[in-house]
C-alpha cells in the first residue's frame, strides 16, 4: 500500500518533472501546488535529493530540477524511495486466520510492486491534465502586467520628411 508520504513524494516528483527542462521549481510553489506545509515539502525534497531524483540550485531563479531520466524512472522507484508501506509480517500471531490474512496481504503487495515497477513515470505524466503540467512557475512570473500594444504614430520620422508627409496628407 502506498503511504501518504510516498504518495506526496510522487506528486512532488511529478510536478517537478512536468515543468520545462530549462526552468526550476521552488519549494514554495510545490507547497502551494500540493497544499502541504513548506517544511514538510522541504523534507520530501531532502529525501528526493538523497535518492538522486532531483538537483537543487541556490540563488535567484534557483529551485529543484529532475535529474533522473523519465524514460528509465518507474513509479516504484519513486514510491519505494519515500517509504512504501509493505505487507506486515508479524510472526507473533500464529493463528491460521492470521497466517492466511498475511499471505493475501503479501500477494497483494507483490502484485502492486510488479505493477508499479512496470508503470513508468513518463506514462503517469501523460495522464495528467494539460493545465497542471504547463502551469507557469509563480517565482518566474514576477506578476508583471502585460505591456500595452505598440502604437505606431502617423507622422513624419524627421523634419526633413515633413514636406513629403504634408504632400501625401493633402492628396
């Protein structure tokens, strides 16, 4: 079963992977995109750096960028790195019912693991809505207002062209 931390780690890695390769994603934008506190996101990003999934860049325009190749990275690689909640093998319980339940749980774990190993991260990103993957980074937008359209004046461009301009206007 995928733990909450592993699920959030997968969301964070998917968000970083969906940004264009020439841009980075800040921890603040990841926190606002996932709705989780900044300190918890920083813990997730620390684990991702230790796993070799992301690279951090400091300074203005800095942030996090995916290091691993999307074609080689499976969902299992990401989820397992953040702590996959495996089937519990508690040997203290020896009743037949407990052992059968444990067997079913172990088989479900193996099935889920095999499925996630075959499911590439690039396939997961292709199922995301286009608006979520192409959303611009808040840090790079700088909240500039759009520029007004350029107005081209209808006037001579020099004093020497004034007589030609007046002749054209009169005609």
